[in-house]
C-alpha cells in the first residue's frame, strides 16, 4: 500500500428527489462512525440541507459551503463535530444554490476530488449527500466517489431514473464508480413493492416505518433512538455490504 491514507468516499445520489437520500446519508454515516468505528465525515452538498438539519451540529452553520470550492479555504476548517462520536459534518447552506454556476465557471471537473484529497488524513470514510439531478455537481461526484448508493422507490418511474443514470454514465464514457441500487421506503402491503423485491431479490432494501419519520422530530439517526427497528437493522446490513465492497479482503 502507498503512504496515502485509505480513505473511501461514498456518494448517496439520485436523479430525483423524494427517495430518502438524506435519510440514507445520515444513517449510513452513523453506521460508519458507530458500527465500524470509522472517523467519518458527512459532506452535505444539497442546498436543501436536510442532512445538516437532521444532524444538528454543535457549531452554528456559516454561509461558506460554496466558498470552499473557489477560495483557498481548507475544508477541514468548515467541518463541525456532531453529537455522534467520530462523526463530523461539513454542512450545507443556501450558498450552495450558486454552486452549479461556480463549478461551470471554474472549469475544474475534479475540484471536489482534490478537496477530498485534502481531508485524506482526517477521515476514514466520507459520505456525500448529493443534490438530485444530472448537473455539474454530479459530474464532480462521478470523479470523486468510490461507490454510488442510489435509493430507488419501488415503482416503474423510479426504476426508469436508475436506468437513465446508467445510460448517462455509459454515454459520458470514461470511469465511473460502481452503483449499488437500494430499494427505499419499501411497504410490503403494496403489491408493486412486493413485485419489485421479487424481481430484484439481490438489491438491499430499507422498509417504510414510522421510526424513519421520527428522525425529523428527534433530529437523530435511527441507531441513536431506535437501534432495534427494522429500518435501523437494514441500514446496518447495508453499511456492512458497502464496507465489503470498499475493502473486499477485510
């Protein structure tokens, strides 16, 4: 192995919103920090800042989330501790609404990857909560991530979104990180959801349950207040599967 630290970057990404992306990001970051005892950073790149709000960092947010991409700002200076041991947050804020134009003007397709390199010695795992859609930010993510976690609601439209993403990656050519689709908000009372699980039995899934909705009230990951819930158990299993892909010989 080279002298470089063995950090791995996991991007939670979807073409469309409303699939539980930020819920995935927060719970997987908790699993990394708690179940795997990894020094973990959750970098919230979504202007809606749902993951940042759920983690409720100890320090107040600063309107600097976009500045790190253009100015000589060390991203580590913007990382804040959370209430979860070993888990830091690089929070989103409204300034990210101008990030697409800024990245386009910069013309640096690997800017995010280079910023992640500067965090190499500080963290073992970095999770990116990405904004939805095919934009300049998503291009940056494709260059930077080691794996893409794609939440998919069991419906024909959501499946089409995944197919569109794969087609886009093929069209753009070059390397792209491996994709791990995960069924989100699965309700076994719905025939469409059951049929999707039967069609893709190897896909991980996260069930729909009230404990997930409680995250918005408690502002805590599931593992912090409902560790034995079915969703928390499945997030733990999903994280274990991600770790096996990232470090296959571990």
